[in-house]
C-alpha cells in the first residue's frame, strides 16, 4: 500500500455519542473507537480499493431500520448508520490528492505519441553478417572525396552532426555485433547528395542500404519496399494547374520526423569520425527513418496518410488535400480565391502540426498566402515583392509564380 502525505486530509469529525440502549445488538463488541467519542482528527484516509483488505465481511445489524450496523475488520468493529441529534442540513466534503508523474515520464509519454514504425521484413530472412570493416573502408573513401572540397566537407559534417544533436541518430555504446540480444546488425555506408545553390550547398545524408557484403546480400534484399501509396505524379500536376490560386509547400525533414522501432535500429548502424581521418570511428545508429532504405518512402507516406485519415472529420478539406495532392513530402494544391487559399494554408499547417510535422517553403502565385506565413517557413525566394522572385521548382519543374507558368529550361 502506497501513501501520500498532505497537511490536512479533511475537517475534524463531529463528536459521536453512541446510545447502547437503542442498539443492544452491539453490546460486548470491541470497537475501533472509544464511545462516546469527541471531535477527532483524521490521520489516515484509506481508499475503497483497499477496503476489503482489512474488512472481512462479518456484519451485525439491528432489527429496526434506524439502528446501527457493525462491520468486523482486522482493526476491530466499525460502526456505521444513522445517528440521532444531527442537523438535517447536508454537508459534502470532497478532497482529491494526485501524485504527479515525474517530468521525465511526462516527456516520454508525449514523445511516444509520435509515429513509430518497423521495417517490413521478408519472411524467414537470415541474420545479416557483420560488415563493420567494410563500412570503415567506405567511410575512408567518402572522406577522401569530400576533403577535396572544404565547403562540401563542412556541409556534410554539419548535416551528420545535426542528426546527432537532434536525436535522429544515437551513439551505440555496446558495439558487440554478435551479442545474444541482437539478432540483426548491419553497418550502412553513407554518402552525400548535394543540391548546390548560389550561396551554400544543401546536403542530404543518404545511406547505401543496397550495398552487398560478404554474405552476398544487402539490407534492401531482406526488406519489402511496400506498395506505392503516393498519388499519380501527372494527376498531381494537372490538379495543381486547375486552381486559380496555387499553393506549394513541403514537409520539413519528413523521414526524420518518424521514429524507427528499437528492434530495427541496429541494422541502421554507421561509422563516423567527424572528418578526423586519423581518429577512430564512432559507431552510431539511426533512430528515425533513413534515406536509402527501400521501404522508407512507403513508411513515411503511410504515416502521413494515416494521420490525415485520423483527422478527416476535424479537417476534411485539408486531409483530402494531403491524400490527393501530396507527392511524398511535396504538397501542390490550391484554391479558387484568396480567402479560401489562406484558410486552406492554415488548416494544412494545423493538421500537420498535430503529428509534429512542419510544412515549410510555402509559396504561392499570390502574395496573400506568403504574407500569412512566418518568414522562416516561406520558400527562400518567396518574397512579397514578386518582381524579385526567381522561378520555383514544383516537383522538378520550374514554376514562375510571377507569371504562374511552368518553365522548361533546355541547355
């Protein structure tokens, strides 16, 4: 039995004068209290969940309705029933004491609301071999290539370290590849995919889950890719062009917002040494869905679509747009007028926030929508002054928001 301590449980109990002449059936019983009893403080309040832990069920009742009843317990006889001389007014006293969870448990429960996905393994797949040494050699090759360009090397270093800082990856303390508790271990080679712009290169860390090792198979060989859940690309583009007001946005770090089940993290191990080529590599593992694993697009799209379906009643229009107009993490949709466009933008933002997804890089062919979006969530060239805007890319196609035309640049 656990107890909570408080300064005051309740108000003192009223005095009780037990009339034994009116209750002869209670004679010779040993009561918990001594009667007549004066006003008494309550020292311990035992809840009903423990009542039958000390009450054995033996009961003695009087022959008349207004007489008292005695109930036997491990502490002695307890008296209950109507008492004479009481006021007819009713007084109700209620006291609630709640023991709050430690803050770390509250935070853990909050994050557990996030989506957690597992890899769709093929049936009867064997264990993967330990390929640590080969992963180190691939790291050396990547380092050698990156160090030829200091700007790209720094961008790659920053991208990986951000994953560590934001909890998208974690250091592996127990590195025993054949530990009895770890049935599957695979070290994934990784490399950078750059999208250069005028100022700094944008870098994405991609894992080579198709790399075959000594056992002749890769991680992707053992994992089902899952069905294609995304809508038809041509249909998305055609619907986008039917709207008078176009809206474009994408989910910020979509894959990295989705947690990977604990049991599947050790097949997402990788080595890293912060571009210090003379240092010993540290072993990490991804805690989120990773680029390069063949089922990652399926897991990410399924998570987003499941979230949209859950909130279909609360956000019917926004949820429908997510299902029909979102290609992986890119949303191309629109409205017939500015008021509808602004409303749709707000509902889409709120809908995705419910699952901790952030819609960013908002752009439109009208200044009304970007002006309602925080500057950090606008597309880099989605300026209110349309005369300074450069063409934006809509799923790889250049979209000139000033003329509201698709542009094709042939070299």
